[in-house]
C-alpha cells in the first residue's frame, strides 16, 4: 500500500493535455481493423496470438508526430482503441471456428453480434475492478505488457524513436511475402517439403513422414517473441506427430485393404497431409483438451483467490473512488455499467430469439436462461482473467481453459435437457464464445488501464476508447474469418468414388440441398500431395452433403452427383485445413461433440490424453506440446527458427558489451521484438492480400500473372535460402541498438 501512496504518474492529475481526440480515435480504429485482421490470420494459422499494444504505440508516436505535437495521453488513446481489435480477435478465433467443424456456416452478422456482446461485457465488467486491481494492488500486480507499453510511450515523449525498427520489419517482410506467397507472385515454393527417399532395397524410409516448413515472416516473428523454450516444445510435439506417429500408422496399417476408422480410404493410399488430417488431428485435439483441463485445474487456486479477493475489496474501492475528484480516478459512472449490462442482456435474448441457430429454437425462457449463463460465467471469468494477466501476462492467461469449463457446464445442461442435436452444439459454442471473448478482452483491457495508470491517463476516456475500438474492430474480424474460410478453401476429387443413395444416406450424413455456386475448380492431387490437375466444372448439378460423426465419411462437406449416385468431391473449408488449422476451435468442437453426440474416435482422443499425462510426468507444461502435436510440422518448424534466432541474439548479447542488453527498456520492447512485430504485421497483411486475390480470381474467373512453377527459382532450396536471409535480417536488427534519447536512471 505504501508503494501506491508514493507513486506519481508521468502526467500529473492536475495537467489536462489532449487525450480523447478525434484523430486519436480514427487512427486507433484504423489500427484496430488492421491488427484485428492480422491476429485472426496469424492465430488461425499458428494457434498463437501476440500483443498489439506495443507496435501500435510506436507507430502512433511516429504518425501523430508527423501531424504536429501529440501528447503521451493521445498516443495512449490510439493504442487503447487499436488493441481492442487484437483482444477481440483472440477470443473469436479460439471459439467461433468450431461452428465450421460442427457443420455450420460462418455468418458475418452472427460473428459481429457475438464479438460485440462479448467485447462490451469484457469492458463493462472490468470497470468496477479497475481501482482494486490496478490502483490498490499496484505493487503486487505488475501487468507486464501494460508496463512495457507505458515504457514505450514515455520514451516516445522524451525523444526516443522506435518506429523505424517496426517499419523495417514491415517493409522487408512485405517484400519477402510478395514473392513467397503462392497466392501472390509465387517466385519460390511457400512450403519447402521433404519426404524420405527410398533405400537401396526399394523400401521407403519412414514412409508417411514429412519434413516441411511454412517459411512465412509471421511465423519467424512469432517464434522470436515467444522464445526458444516454448518454440522448441512446440516443435517437439510436431516431430512426435509427423516423424513418429504418422510413420508408425503407415508401418502397421499399410497392409490393410479396408479403411481404418476414422479414415475413409486405406492407409496405403494416404499422403502425409491425409494422415495428419485423419489420425493426428483427433489425437491432437484430445491432447489439447486434456492439457487445457490440467491447466485449468492447476490455476484453480489462483482463480478462486482472484475472485474472492476482488469481491472482498470491491465495495471499499468503490467507496473511495466515489469520494475522489481527481481526473485520474474518474471511471464511467455506475449507471453506464449496470445500464449497459442490462441492455446487453436484452440484446442477447433478442438475438437468440430472432436469430437462432437453425434447428436450435428453444423458446424465450430458455434464451433468457442462456443469456444469464453468459452474464454469470462472463463476470466470473472477467474477474479471473483481469487478475491473472496482472501476474503472468496476457499470453499466459488460461482463457481457453475457462472457455472449456463454460462449454462443459453448458453441454452438461443441454445433455440433461435432451438437447443433443448438432444445432445445440452450435448454441453451446455461441454461449462459450461470448464468455471467451469477454475474458480475453478483459485481460487486455486491464493491461491498457495499467498503462493509463502509469502515465496518468483519464480512466473514463480510455474506457470510451475501448468501447469504440470494440465496435470498429468486430467488422474486420468477421470479414477476415469469412475471407480466409473461402479464400483458402479447395474442392478435391475423392480418390475413391462412393456410391450413395440420397434416400438412405449413411449415419451422420445430412442432405443440405442443391449446391448454390455456379462453378468450382476441382483439384486432383498426387499421393505426395502435389497438384496434378485442376478442372473448372459446372457446380449446379451437385447436392451438398454434410457429415458429422459418420463412420463412412470424415467430418466435413461433400458434393454429391445425382447423375452418377456418387460423392465425387470433398469441399475442404479454408478454416480447419493445413493452412489454417485453428487448433483451439477444433478443441472446442471436440469437447462439445464428445459430450452431446458421443461419436468421437475415442481411441485416438484417449491416445492424446495419455500422451499429455506422460508429458506432465516429465515435468513439462503439456499445453504447448499438445498444440505443437496438433499443428502441422510446417508451422512449428518455422516458429522454431524464430526461437533459434532469439536464442542466438541472447547468447551474443551476453558475450558482448555491444547489443540489446544496455538499450532495451524491457524484454517486450527490445529491438528484435519490434522488428519481429513488423514481420508479423507484414506477413498477416500480405497474407490477407493473397486471400483477397484468390477471392477476386474466383469471382471474375481471371488469374493474376504469377511466376510459373517451372521457373528456375521455384525450388525448395531457393525457398530455404530466402527464409535464411530473412532470418539473418531479424538477427541483424535484433543486435542493432535502438537510437534512444531517454534519461532513465542507471541501475
């Protein structure tokens, strides 16, 4: 408490510099749209998200300076508004992709509504906790990302300039992606791939294995930021899946003439991607679910203490705040909090009543009960999340574990009521999604409010900026989800045609009517996964089928030809494919599907559970390993390369007096982390540009000029060399000190 009484913010409460200005809100909203979309793109591909407040802060300092002098509080409003996009996107990608895995479409309005409700709940429920968590426990709860962001803003006010490092990462990362991305110029392969050669006796070594890397700048940047330890554990999971489990499946199953459940073709006909999709993903989902529950149990004491501690001190803190007249103590009034919560409750009831999940119409009272469930779990986990991130930071907050707890409780209620149809699984995801988004946004909101506390911001102005940021960013998040799902999709001709009668569809397969598109491009691939032939066909003749929990078809959508009475094409959704695996969304779908339908490949799921138990017994935190086991090795290997660069930089800094050690304000604001943030933003933005190009080509039947695969540079070794050059640029800029003019006291 003594530490709080002696604390002095950077801007005193008696000063009134510019803060909540129109240009700050406009620039912050722009960053919210950009970084919200980038977070969706990177999170769906890598299963990880990174904080956006620091790169937004350094960009804001540079941009607003070009338009005249800007106050530190104005730059803080920019990062507060923009960071809302990243936090909302994190909650969305953890849950709402599960709708696809449950066989439902991603409706833009549904995504917008759920993100808006959850985002506003996170802000409103956090406001009463601000004084107790941010002010009263200033010495106990550090809020690492919020403190680092305050350091950046202070340095910018005192003359430090970090934006050039972010811009270098943006520029070089964008130029690299322009030639690397297969949807853009595609000068060299986007994913160098190696499958073991044949030995002299004609037997393939490690058949079913593959070593590949998605050599993108965003993976390199993510790996640098998370560090070598986490990146190595993730890669260990990928190595186990791709170089141990998959070859073992082929070794023991290659002689089977019939498919092995949940596979729909014989193992001998599967390429590594098919093996991963069919057998590794269910095992990985079981591993992620088990590790998530273990993480939740491990943090249960912290959750209980966080909740009880907040409730005990809330009344006293509110009484003190009501007596204060200082600018730095003014929150939004209680009538806004309680009135806004009541309006959100009403909006949720109306949304569930008039925009229900098809097949899950349950009546007004049930919708009211579901909305109250969101409010109860939302307040519980907002309180928990806001406190936990003060200790361990946003990236280590067990939001997915809290969401699993919500989903399990909701699914158990549905099971008792007899609501076990797939539509009720989607309703459970709707409830859990809003809770997850609220908890995710509350964590980042508390970090932003901590930044504001340290620099002397006005709380109610930050809270208004957060509410505006939530509204703006939800628009881009829904659009990005749908764009990725469509832009990364493919229609693949099935290797074995299946004769099916519409009058007697297999168990778990439903008829969804005629396919509505005019034409699609059907791809035929070789057993090694290479594209052999593409054909544009008339799609009006097809009937759309949806499979969930079927023993004859893997989960997904298919095109049925009524003329041949065969299922000829598999419609591979963009989200859930190898390019956008969405591990957390798959986990949520697995939990819901397992409780309601009880039609899971339990042998594979339980293999994942026992794998996690073994990893925990080794003393390793299993969640990172489980995510690595679920993701493609192409993702984990590229992330590991970034972790190696981080390790090399740290080693070089320890050996030399020249380096980042004497120049960084904190670990989160090192030269390398700023450059890596630029790489992540560049990869996400250019990747989304590639998605837009694909959508344009599909809509107009016109192809943009690209380098052909026969060009002399379209070789795997060229791709590896180009990625190595990009990695060296990260090493170089991470070792190059920042040009600062700060006057912080020496230790």
